[in-house]
C-alpha cells in the first residue's frame, strides 16, 4: 500500500451515472488486477474504495458509478485536480490457475476490474472470453474496450434491450478452463451455482479503512475469517460460504 | 528517510516524554484499540516504534467473529462502527499476534481486554499478565456493540468497580479502565473505578449512534446501532476528560476524535496524561506518525516547554 497524490487527467461519463476517471502519479503499489484504491474526498470522513480498471506505469483508471454523496462529488471533479489516494489495496486476482481458456463474468460496476485482468491473461498467452451483464442497453459500457483487447465478448441485458436477454449465467460458453467474476452478490451466487470449474470471486463490502486495520469488512469463509479489504476482495470458489 | 528521522529525532525528544502509571512513554501518542490491529499492518507503512505505545485490538477469552456486515457507516465528521469485538481470542493473541508484534515493536504495548462476565475479564487479564510485552491492561467496560457484556459493566459504578477489583486481583500490571460516554454521570463511574483500585482511566469509548439508508429505509448497519467516533465527538470527549480530571487523582488517557497534534495538546490541557487516536488512523494511516513528528513544533508555537507542564493545565 502507498499513499499517493494523484492528478485527475480524465473524468468522463460512459453512461448516465457511470464515469471513467484517469489518475496520474505514483501508482507503483498497484501490483495485480482486482486490487482497489481508496480515495479521500473533501468534506467526507471515510475514503471511497474503487476497483482498479486499468493501470500502466504512471496512471490508474477507475470506473465508478455515482451512487451516493462521495461518488456524486467525484463526478463533478475536473482534470488537473489532485486526490489523496491509497493505492495497491487488496489481494487481486491470481492468474496462475486460469488455464488456457478463462471465462470473465462481470455485472454492472463489477465489470471494470476484469479489464486489467483480461490484459494480464492475454499477456500471459491465454485466451479469455468475456460475458458482461447489465440491466438495460443504456447502461452498457466497456464492451468495445474488451473487444479492442481481442477478447471474445458477449453482452447480456436483463430486459433484453441489447445482446442476450437475461443474466451473465444465461450466456455461459460451454467450454472454459476457469472463471473470474465480479458483480452484485446475487449475481455472484448465481455464478457460483452455474459454473462447473473452479474460479475467483471479487466481493464488495462497506469498509472503514480499506487496509486491514478496523475489521469493518470481515466475512466468514471455509478457511476462517477474512477481511474483504486485505485477504480479499478476491476469494476462491473453494473457500466461499454461499 | 522519514521513518529514520522519526526514530532518531522525535523518539528522544525529552520534552514529550510522559509517564503513564509508572511506565515511561517517549510521547503521549497512542493509537487506540480497534483502529490499529495488532500493529503490524501499520509497521509495513512506518516504524511504529516512534509511537508512545499502542492499544491492541480488543481481546476476549474466546475467539469472536463479531457482528454481521455492514459494520460501518459514515456520518458528518465521523463514522459509526459495529464490529462487535472480532478477535482471535487471548490464547491466539499470545501464541501468534504477540510474537509477530515483537518483530516490529520494541516497547511495552497496551493490551485491550473485553469480556462478558467478571470472571472472563479476570481470566483474560490473568493470561496477559504473564506476557512481558504487555505494559498496561486497558480494560474495556464500554463496548457499545455487544450484548450482555461490554458497556453493561461500564454504565453502572458497582459493576465497573467489580471488574476493576477482579482484574487487579490477577495482575501486577497497571490497569486502565476504559469508560463509555453513554452514561448520565461519567464522574461517578470514574470515581468508583478509582476507589476499586484502577491505576488509570481511559475515556471515551464511542458514543452510541445510528444511520438509516434512505434507499432501503433500514438501518445502514446490520447491528442497527454502533459506536460513533471521529472528529465530531472531540468536544464531548474533551469535556468528559475535563470533568473526570477534577474528580480523580489517577492518570487519564484521553481519546475521542483526536486527529492532530493540536488536539493532543488540548486533551492534555483538559487533564489527559496520554492521548489515544482512533478513527483518524482509518482514514489517514500515517496520522499518528505525523502527530509525533509535528508535536514539538506545535508545542513551540504555543510556548510549551514540556508536555508534563500542561497536563490538566486548563483547570
């Protein structure tokens, strides 16, 4: 973990309430896809944990949804402004067990962390296929970005207004070696039941600190108590209690 | 570089040295229990030996998972938590946490203890009494987030005094009793603890609070209520430290919303011998190191030669 002052270089809406923010500065603490950053915002006491969507040598990209005071405040920020950010938080996804044909399943704002993961898997010579789930056509984002990487992408919408009608679990390919997923808990539970290989789940929880100090985000697993912010947010299928 | 400076410069700053129940602290800065784990998360960030000491995660006789999540809510200038004393239990703390801590912290640590019965408090303290790393026992009779224990001891002078007596009977280490602000008369409880033999008083624990989510129209926290802390509670904490200082002779460890060196000095002026910093660690993991570093300059600014000169100075 590192405390960095990052400068906003981009903050653009992708849909009505989902924004992409690019932050430049020292992001050397980001070491794995699926990690998150924790952002201090003016006038708010707790930081806002947001998963990392992309990271290169000197910048990090996050995609966030305006759901409350903090994220709404973020939508009004402009390039040039700086943010105090704790970077490199959480364990992140482990690509070692992925096999040759990993499956990436993202739902809503659970989609972003899969982007850096897809990049890493591709760099390792693997061939990830991607299923992205949204409620409706207007909420779809990142489809083209995954296609640009060279991934095979299927989009599902609950109302059928775009792509396959239904949930990500309605569009599972027949053949995959492993899976990685991030999304709302009902989706994670459905993925848990619908998949026939091992895989990794990224969880969300209200956090106090984001770095393991307060025990605010603990959960029970088969292998004991885990802090979503420290031993998570990524847990393996075999250790999850659903 | 900053770590080294902290070790070289501030830790030998004689004018910040205070004595808490006979044990010397290089400075009065103490991360509060529940915001600093067992120390090593922070030891990865900076050399925690620059601190006076720290109070480790509230420990009970048996391991506890604590409350269901969500356990955290935000509020103006603060937060609410209902962790519910998650800890691995005293045996695991002694077998695993303390040896790990020894690698990165070389000062006496404050052991924070909670319980659900007088016997449990005594049993846990008796075990920690044998640990040379432990300097003080900070006995928490004030956790608002557990049922049938914690705060129920701290809201009744007789019950609080019973815990003090039972713990004092099993230890030779100084016993600080950590009090809850959720009472009508904090002074009566503090006096009862002093009479029962407490060596010092820590106050305040969190204030009972809650938030309701407008979208779900339900409490944000699974436990419904939780402990309110952060800068918003500082004036309440300061007032209670001030009141208790007038009523007892034993030292006070002041806490509640402390977030900077100025707050530390204000707490000491109210009557605190040492000062704990809680919620601020969660939003700024470096805050305690920074307070230690800034303390001498802030003392200069307010013409304070030695911190011992200002304890209770506002009375």
